[in-house]
C-alpha cells in the first residue's frame, strides 16, 4: 500500500485546490486498519472542524468531499492493472484491492504503527517538512529579475522588503489529541478548536471528567497541507522582493518565542479559526472573531456571521439548480512591539486562504487595497471568494478598516 499511497499523494500535490482532499485522504489512511470505518460525524469533526452537534443529514460536506476524493482515486487508477486504492461506495474506508491479473484476493496488511518520537523530534519533523516545501517552491518559481520585484514598493510589503532582518514566516499547526477506544488503546487523533495545548486539555478535562481516561496529550501537531504550500509561495515572494535575496525562516506558530516576535517582521499564515492561537494581539485589535464552528467568521460591529460553504453543500437540496460556493479571505497589517511589521494572511477555509496568498502576490490588488484603507499603518480586510464547478469566478472586497492599535487608541 505504501507505494500506491506515495504515488497518489504526489498526484494530488501536483493538482490545484486539493488541500482538503489531502487531509481527508490522510485521515482515511490513518484509520484504514481500524476494525470499523470512521463515521461521517467523526470525519466532519476531525477533518473539517465541525462541531459534535452537526446534523449530517443537512450538511453534505463530508459526502461531497468523499465523492471528490473517490473520483480522484478513479482517475489515479485508470489504466492500472496492479493493486488499486479505493473508497467503497457507501463507506468512508480506504482499501487496497488486488488488480485484474491477481488470481486470488490477498489480505492487505495494516500499516506499521508509527514510531514513538519525542516532542523535539516531532518539532524538527514539522520544520523540516515545511522548509523542504519552501525550497522546492523557490526552485520551481525561480528568480525572474535581477532587482527586487515591484511588490517591494507596495504598502503591504514595503517594510518587509527594506527591514535589515529577514522576516519569519509563522505557519499555523494544529494540536491533536489522542483518543482511546473502549479497549483503552489509542484509536484516533482528533482536533478540537477549544483544545490548543496540553494546558487547554487539562482545563477541558476538568470541565469534562468523563473524558479523563479517553483523551490524552502526546504533544502531536500537524501543519495543514494548504498552509504549508501557502508558506512556500510566500517564501519565494519575499525572497524576490528583497535586495539581498535572503531566504526567510519558516516556523510553526507553536515554536515561536517572544524574542522572535519582538525582533523580527512576522508573516502569519493560518486559518482564521486558529488566529486566537497566534502570538499576536490581532483579536484584541480586530473587528472580527472566529465563529462557533471552524467555517464561521463573525463581524463584531454588525454582529453578522459569515459562513463558508462549498458549492456541493449549497446544492445538496436543489441538485438541478446552478450552485455557487463561497469562502472568505482575511489579511491584516500592523506594527509590532518594537516597530517591526506583523502581517496576517488567512482564510476561513482552503479556497479563502489560497486566494489571499494570490492576492498579496498581486501589486494591482495591493495598490487598490491601500487606497481603500487610505494607506493606514494598521488595517484589516475581509474578502468574499465565490466559486462554481470548483473554480473561483469572483473575489470581492467586503470590509476594509483600520485596526485599533495602542497608538491609535491613545489618540
């Protein structure tokens, strides 16, 4: 199975807008040796950040993405005569079936259990994986000119381009909790927005004592694929806009130190639901806050809640009608504690995050944003991204406003 998995992952990485499918595939792979297939609600919570009270009969997110993943597997298997990775219809289970030339069915051995590693090794693994992606991106995109790119003159990137020290690209990493099964053995990894550290888990268990023997801290963190690829693109961009062509450092948010925050320009790349985990006062200054579920963002002044939805989800009850998906992107820029610059590039879901990476790479869009914010030293902006048929057809600015920094509040 390992060879098939490696080849399929390589195929997905070479395609656009597959970050969510990669996360779903990895989750199903992780549970491929379980005694039972994962339930729809379990996938909704672990992969898509939904809440436990989600009504799956009304929300087709899991079903729609499972169908997309099944279609990609069918594409991958086309013309193959050997073993095939498949997701059986009506199930959420990844299996390896024998090819047409096999005379008998062979049992698929479960994958070897991952080795137990120390927290330090896990941290090094995260940093290594993200930086490998970054170097690959730099090699692919290359340097197209001898001088700094035109982006260095935009208000958004000007200080990053001119600062004597290279910026740090801080990528959001999810804290994962080990959940034991009824037999007391580890069954799966789960993600909960309310639990972002071992201390959070202790507090959660204090409030939910029935889960004390079920949930455990193993200091496991994961950088989502879309966040990692976004960081790689930003690394290439930053290197091109600086005269020294320096290569920034990519660091998981969980590994940032206060010294780094105080002395470097920081570029945060993460989903908006995770901004409260950033080493940043952004939520104290922002007019937005994460909603009750992963796919929500709330505008505090108006009380309006913006909810991201895929075209498949919107079309579930009216399959004949043309369906449109929507996501939201967020960017912010403000001065740090020592005069350094802090940038936040975020999205509610994959489409929003990816589109913001593209937007901050477009001088025309950044110049337009600067005019909308009147060249404010600290500002935030929310964009609506609409999709149809898996393609983005419109990106529009919804809200652009200054941030209330300590300096502006004093005046």
